[in-house]
C-alpha cells in the first residue's frame, strides 16, 4: 500500500454540486443588487472558504454586507442541497479503498455543519475517519487541513494522497508536500489543473477508481 491516507475534496470531487454552488452564488448576488458573476468566475472560487469565495465574486460589496450575502447564498444552496447526487461509482470506489486498508478523510471548503449534513444525506459518513472544514481550519490553499489530518492520522506527506477538482486543492497539496491527483469532472477544467502537474488527471470517477487500484 503506497498511500496509507487518502484525502478527498467534497464538492465537485465526490458529489455533483458545482452547478448548484454556482447558481446559489449568482442568485445571492442578484438578491443584493450585485452584478451576477459569470459561471467561470463562480466556478473558480469553489473550494475556497465561503467568505473568501464570496469576496471574489462580489468584490464591490461593502464589508458590512458580506454577512447578508452569506445568508442569501446559504438560502439558495440549501434549497438544492438535499437532492445533490454523488458521482456515479463513488460508493464502490470508497468501499474498495476501505477494504484495502486505506484511511479515508475529507478536506473541504464547506462548513463543518454543512459537511456533516451532506455526509448524512448521502449515507457515506461511515467511510471517513477524519474531516477538516474551512470554518474550523485555515482554508485552502493553506496547507493546514492536510497538516492537521496527517497529525491526527499519524501520517507522513509521502504516504498521503490528496484528490480534488480545483487548483485550490492542488495548491494546498503542494504547500503541504503531499502528492495529488486531479479530476476534471468537477469545478475546474483541465487547463486550470494541468499547470500543477498532478500525478494523474482523470476525466471520470471510473478512471479515478482504476488509477487508485493500480497506484494507491
């Protein structure tokens, strides 16, 4: 076993939520009379902590109004949250890894409460031994999430693997000295992921599953 710990991003990596996040950001900006961000701009900030993300999509909003923007984003996202599906093959992939003895964890820009709700709704909480969220740790691309997970799981950078769909995931991994695999089916397209030279860049969850079988 090459990687004792495998850390997944959540949105856009395990669950098909990028479209719902973009739509919620756009709706929240409209609610506050802000220009609606393009899909590309809104997709780019997925994976960051929520306040950091909204500061980028609504740069002209007064600081005093960011709380209102967060509230409106959560309102619109929660209207879609319960119906968001896991990507096909995720359950089988996690079961494979768990059966092979890997310790599975999550590092996400979601809040702790939001992740716990999503894990319960999707029924996959039991697969993960540890999580780190942006409201309880320095957000991506800082290395803190991975560093804390490695400390908790007695892991080392060379025996830990990060899997994510954004440049923020890959930059976090690089900052922590952890190898990474990128998936192109989430928020960021291939051309945003390739400059970080991930160990692999896959287009489907089945491709990811096969790569992990051969290399993890």
